C-alpha cells in the first residue's frame, strides 16, 4: 500500500519498505526506539504542528534511542527517510 502525506511544505510517500516499521516510547517518554526491517540507516527529523523542523535529521541505526527530552509535551510529526522510502508518524507525549 502506498500513502502520501504533507509535512509542512514537503510531500512524502510511504512504500512497502516501511510497512513493518513501528516505534515505541521509552518508559519515561523521553525517547523513542524505532523498529526497522533491517540495519539500513534511517534519517529522522521532528517537526512541530506549524511544520517547523525542531530536530535535525539524525542518522538512526536500530536499536539506538532517539532522545526527545528537549521537546515540550505536545504533538509532533516524525519524518523517517529509509532507503528510497519516506514515512511520517505522529508523536503525542
């Protein structure tokens, strides 16, 4: 299944490459851990509701934890670039 979405002014396409991807918060909700299909590095960026990038794209290799402790509680968009695929997930914490 392919889905398209809008993040700020960027379009993104989700492909089968990211179907098995999921994320979980650490117990204290100060970080997230992604589960990806393999060890291919992913680039991740966090945006606020206005589409402003708050966290620069980082190179993520599982099982690394992405530190969210600098972000205030709220709703954010996490953009994951994995190979040729891009996905957006909503973070509420």
